[in-house]
C-alpha cells in the first residue's frame, strides 16, 4: 500500500506542475491521499469519474479553441 501512495504522490506532484493552483508539495499530498480513496471505489463509480473527467476536458478544450475564420467552409 505504501508503494501506491508513493506512486500517487509522484503523479500528483508531476500533474501539479502543469497547474497554477497547486504547488509540487500540495499535488504530492493530494496524490498520496487519492490512492486509498480510489482503491475503495467500485468499478461503475470509477468509470463515471473517468467519463466525467473526459467530458470536462473536452468542454474545456472546446471553449479554449481559437477561432479561425479561414478554416470554416
């Protein structure tokens, strides 16, 4: 279980470098705390979370897309 927390902390720290809201240490703590929570969730809940994250990312990217008037046909 400790290895999972270390991996989660590493992933959290790496992901936090891409955001401005969290620092490396905060991301590491959140990643380490997320591992036991995710390990207790059931498969349908995990699939729903993954689908919601994918949808949120798509909507976020759609809102940030620069409009290019020459690209429209």
